């Protein structure tokens, strides 16, 4: 990736007014008070949009931003599902390709010059449209922090996003329901009877994770055991072809025959699903991928990418708050012209 800078991801982010940045998702809410390019304080809440009654968004915002709002000149920028049809107000998607400057031009103002929602992004793929809400801010922040204008990023989570940025412009992205599928299988499928519950802490098991990863990434495997060995083991000689629906059921049968522990199977399931996600990606030699997400997911994706010869650069919440500052800076440029 190039290290050259351009105006889209400027590192000079000195703002003329304090900023409240709000990442408002479906099930949670995060906010930060930023001044003089510093995150002074962060706060979080479980009051995602699905738990906020109609008309109560201003009240929830006031609660989480208490005392911060004493700054009369403060600017409030909000990203994520608060801008969806189920959120505070609908902020129409901004179609790709798009730059941070163009995003700043299309902010959805709730209170003019005071409170605005950052629009998500949309793209028309061959088979169906795809959308992003919230991750666009993280991408902008990550590239500003790293000083890059050309990059490939993955933002793992409930819905994992792969994003390509070229010359500071969002060119394309795609979404995978990896995290949601993992949760459904773990909590609501037949696998839930033998996998660890959400209340149980499960450490990363590299060997088990690799088993799932290698299984999903195998283009074809042929059994080479001798016939006598197969008979003695009770195994049937087959030509193996990866198939998600079949491989997931293998997690169930390994538990039935007590061949692996519940913790090992959970790690194997994680590797399996992430591996199927990586199947869709073509990597260049010595390519780097930026991962923006929680530490546990960073570890899983970094390990999976490393197995493909890809270097991973991991960032967390600092990318989110940096992205808001970039947009606020672009907004200042617009108002000054």
C-alpha cells in the first residue's frame, strides 16, 4: 500500500469547534468527546436503535452526552443505524464511488449546523445492491491514521465488510453475514446443544481454528489411505469437496462422537466460516489488509490472512473517532468556502 497522503485523508485535523462523535448501531451506542485532535472521553451504552422508542432519540443522545453538551459550539456527528429507516431519521445512502469530501456534502442534518447523520454507502453489484452504515467512518479514519490513499480493508463483525479504496475514493465493497451466521449456529441451531454458551469464556485455540480454516479453503482433497487402513478405521474413501452446509454439520457429528471438546469445536466453526469468507477474496503477492474491529476478531482474521500469506494491520476504536474528525474537517472546508 502507498504511504503518500492526499486531501481526502489529511492528518491535519485541528478543528475550530469541539466534536461529539456518535457510533449508533442496532444493539449498542458509543460516543466520544473530541477537542484539539484528542479523544477526551469515551462512553458506551446498550441503547442501540432497536431499544429506543419512537421519538426518544434526542433524549438518549442527551443522556449519553451529558455535560459534553454544555459546550454551546459543539458539533455532533452520528453514524451507523441511527440513519436507517428504523433509526432516528433516514439518511439516504451515498452511491459509490465516493470521497470523504462528497460524504461531508451529503450529511443529513437533524439540527442545522449542530447535529448531523453521516450517510451510509451503497453499491450496485451484478446480483443485488450492497450497503454500508457506520463502517465508512471507520475506513476513513483508518486510512487517515495510516496515511494511505490506496488500501484494502476488512471490518469483521455481525456483517463483515470488505472495502477497496483507490486514490482516496471508495471504489467497491461487499458484505458477508459471517458473524450473524456464527451467532445463529451457536445459539439457535442444533449445534447449540454441544457448543459453549455465550456465558462461557472460550479462548482462541489455534489448532482447532486452523482445522476449520483449512477445511473451508481446500479446493479439493482426495483420501489417500490404503484400503486396509480405511477398513480398520471404519472410514469411507471419498473425494472431498468443500461445502459449507455439509461442513457445518460435521461440527455436530464430531460432538456426537466426542472427538473434540466443545471449545475446540467452537474455534473450528469460527475458522470454517471465516475461511469460506476468504474464499471470495483474491490476494496479490505481499498484499496488506487493514483490519478494523474488536481485538478477538482482529486475532482471528489476522491469523486467517497470515495463512494466505497476507500481512494484516489491525486498528480498533481509534479508527472510528479519527474518521469522524476527517469528516468534520471536510465540513469546515465546505463552510469556509
